[in-house]
């Protein structure tokens, strides 16, 4: 046990002397968060809400005409309005307004199930009704129906910050694993630093676990810190509880183990630092771009999405979004947990089999 602790302490010291590891763990994600939030996290990222109006009465026509006037003269055009016809069926990502011809009946306002659901969404329909007071309408009575998102719409309904922050945590895990661990192990092997360990009566899995545990603790601690601080600075609305902390701890821990295991497998037999750096780049850049971390997958071909979703990075980030901002339970993120577990177990076992101490 004392040897295990000594190995972990040695690795911890070497980690904080590695400028590349420190950059990719701490500085790079913070810089990326600031730049992307400046570019996409402000008002320009607010999409317009579509209002779909049904009703053929004069009352409905006047409502549409006057609401159109309000929207055209609004300093912030948050809404567009259109008449529902047979050619324009109701959209699940719109607000539906039904204006009955009978004045004794209430206006029905329904928020579509795929529309972003949250505090701001719940007041959209109220804004529509209250805006009518600006042009002399009497207060209209209305029914407000908010349809919550169904189980298949978990990937919708995030503000850009809610989408970005968990994605960057996924990037922290894989970048630190590849550039702060994988490359380091190959550098040490190339220098002959493992020759002494090879002579010890010590199993390879204990050696690998000792060197991985420091990275694991750093990744888990910094991921939590990054999430809490970024969410607070940009006011993204995560509601923390013991249940959320427990789910996050499980997910982040499993993610850290999986990505460290992938890094271990890459470094198991490679002897040249230049080669392992190239392989790390080949893994890091394509998968961070394709895995829905900070660039949405919608425009990618289906085969790219399929490949990316078999790698654990994208499912990990989506699972973190779901539990942090949608309150998903462990059953809802079962695919991500299962995928991370499979990659972790398979890669670590393969590493123990393939790992070489020296060039010889």
C-alpha cells in the first residue's frame, strides 16, 4: 500500500510540472467557455418563438392583425406569428393560440412539447396576452396549457450555456487523459523511467492504477468546480441537491475512469512521443467536434452521428446536461452509463495485457 501511495505522489508532482497537462486541464476549457459564451451565449442565441393562430372569426383576425403590429414594433422580436391552415399543421416547437368566435369562451394558449421548457417559456403565452393591453384591449380571459417535454425530447430545450458547460466538462476529461496522461506515460517510457518498476515484484495493474488515481481525483474535483462556477457566472439555473450531486459524482467518476482507460490503452505499447501525440490529436479533435460538445450534431451526416455516439464522449455530455438541467434520473442516462462502463473495462483489461515497461 505504501508503494502505491508513493507512486501516486510521484505522479502528482510530475503532473503539476507538466505545462501541457496543466494547460489542457485548467486553462483551455476556461478560455473556450469565455470565447463561446461571448460569441453564442448572448441575445443573439435567443431563437424566435413561433406563434400559430387558429380561428376563423373576426375576433381571431383582429387578434392576428394587432399582434402582428405589436411584434413588428417590438425592440426585441422574440416571436413570429402565422395562421394555422391545412398546409401549416401545428408544430410541437410553437405556441398555439386558439381564438374562438364565441366571446364567452376563453382563448386557449398551449406551449408545444418540444419548445424549450423553463421559467422563461412559461411566461411566453402570458406576454402575448398582456401585450394586447398596449393597444387598448380589455383584459382577455384565457386558458394556459403547458405541455411538458416527452421522454424522446431530452436533447431539446437547453440554453446555449446549459448545452456548452457539460460539453466542456467532457472535453476536460478527454483532453487531460490524452495530453496529460497518455503522452506523459510514453515520455517516461522513452526516458527509461519504468525500468526500475519492471524489477519490482509488482503487478502491472497496480502500477497503472496508482498512476491513474491522481488524474482521476484531479478530473473529478475540477469538473465539479468548473460546473458550479460556470453555471453561477452565466446564471444557467442548475438546482443543486444531494441527489444531483450523487448522480454527477457517479457520472463524472465513470467518465474519468473510461477516458483514462482509453488513454492507457493508447500508451500501452507506443514508444515514440511524436507518434503518441499524433494519435492523441487524431482522437481528440475529430471526436470533440463530432460528439455534440459545443457544435450541435444536426448538420452532420447520419453515419458520423452513429460513430460519434458509439464513442463515450457525446453520450457522457448529453447525460450530464439531462441530469443537471432536466432532472433526469439514472434510468434516463442508462445508455451513457453502460457505454462508459464497457469502454472502461475493455480498455483497462486490454492495457494490462498489452502494456510494456520498456522499449526492449
